[in-house]
């Protein structure tokens, strides 16, 4: 049976969505909260606007480096050109010319404490020049379809040609997290360099429960920026906040509160299971005259805790008849599951092979057809005989 939302139910769903959005008072000018499990945007504001992103630039710097390094234990000698132009107000480890570090050291230092000298060392050692490395970064942005992103430096210094958007950063981070080495670094709280110095993630002192991986950024132009991930109540969430001009840790605390809100108010909900009848279609040569369209397993979606499954719409599109002689797993069509106008899932429907052939019905049909054929032959012969007698 096809389920439809009444206008009253739709109103309450829309009201619930408005309440959820208004409950989150974020002071960052641009942000996005993204569910990695189903590619669903939960919250966003001006997420496609181009803007300064400060050290979130280093997400691209790092993933490009990882994809161009063959041996993470390979040693890199710090050169003068890697340290030139790094003023006192730029975050750095304090590398000195002639010191030797591994690529692992440089990668962890680039993400955890956001060290500019580590980033420069990566770019120069891999490409030989900043320009060549920037080409790799911009080529990767084009490859990933980041249409509102461009890099003019590897660090994230203020420059009108170094920009991105909250949405683009979320897609870049999602891509990067699929790389085992990047995820390992991004979710590490602290790391000890081969020199013996320990570096720590910049948000580790604020939260250990909700933020499981992060990268911060700050310039006076970009404000305070944060890209992070969290596992909350069965869901994997990613959040990017940009251009927060508070002078304290508000941007971090607001991210934590957002994750906490979804942890307490949302969870994975059963939206359809094997027992749910979506609709029925005709069945040929079967003991049953109809066949129930169902899914092959239980499907979940990240929704409000007060979600009511009866309000969903199941929209089936496909064959309207099936034969008992059809093979199991034959493709029948698809069912789209909607919550209001929001598409939650689209599932392929396949025949489960459960129909039983109606042998008696088939024999009776064959006998009936043969009887008709015999009768027709009889009529033809009878007519032929009359014609023959008439001629005689």
C-alpha cells in the first residue's frame, strides 16, 4: 500500500525542521553540517560563498603531499628556502636549517599544530618549488569539482586568490578522509616527532568526546575557522565553520554544541524493512494472483528521535506484472522513499523467487486452448464437407 503524508503531517514536519535550525545559534558567518553516511546536508548557511579560509588550506596541502609520497619514513633536510618569509605571527614548529625530519613528521606537524614550516618543507621537498606544488593543489581542486576554490599559497595566508567555501571544504575533507594515512593524521590528538618534540591537535584541550578529528585556521581576514568530524549516535558527521570573528573559542564550543545537539536529538531510524508492503503487482501463472513489492533488508536513515515512520511516502516505479516462471533476482523497478519533499533513499527492487507455479491452472489453460483449437478444426472440416457435398 502506498503511504502518503497529509497536509497536516507535512506542516508538522516543516515545523520540526524550523525548530531544529533555530535551536542552533551559530556565530560563524558560513558553515555546513554534513552527514557522511548518506550525503545529506543537515545545516548550512552561505556554504557556497567564496571566502578566506586561513589554515584550512593545509587540508589540500596535506592530501596532495600524501598522494605524492612513496615512503613516509623518508628523511627530509630542512633548507633555508623552506623557512623564508615565515614571520613571528605564523604558527610553526621552529625548524632550523640542516635539521632532518621524516615525511611523517612533516605531515603530522602540518595538521596538528598547523605548522607553516612543515607545510613549506612538504611543498619544496616534493615539487621543488611552491609554484609547481600550487599547480598540484589547484589541479586536485579541479579534479574534485571544487568550483569555488583556488589556492595561491600553501599555508593559507590572506590573499584574494586563496579562497574556498564551506561546501567545497566539506567535499575535500570527505575525499581526504578516504585516504588511510590522512584519516590517521586527522584523528590523532598528539604525535612525537623524531626530534623528541610532541605536537598536539589545536582543539584537543577543548573536547575529547565529540570532535574526533579537526583542523583549525585563523587570520584576521578569515576569522576563526574549523573543519572537524564526529561520530554521534550512529552517524558520521562532518562540520565546517568559517569566518567567526569572536576572539575566544566560541567557534569550537559551537561546533561541540552542534554535535551534542544531534547526538541527543537524532539517531538512525528504520525507514523501511522486509515486512513493509510498498505496493502489489499482478502475478501470472502463479497460485497467487498478486505479488507484494518489498525490499530485501532493513534500511536506516539519520532522523529526529520523534520521527514518525507512518509519515513517509513510498513511490514505486517499475513493472506492473510478474510471472511465476521469472528467475529470482529479476529487476522489477525502484522505490523512492520521501519525507515530505526530501528524498531519503532510492532502492532497487528485485524478484525474490517466492511465487509458486499454478500447475493445475496451466494444465487447465492448455486444455482449454486445445479444446478451442479442436472446435475450430471441427468447424472448418464441417464447412469443407458441406461444400464438397454441394458440388456432388
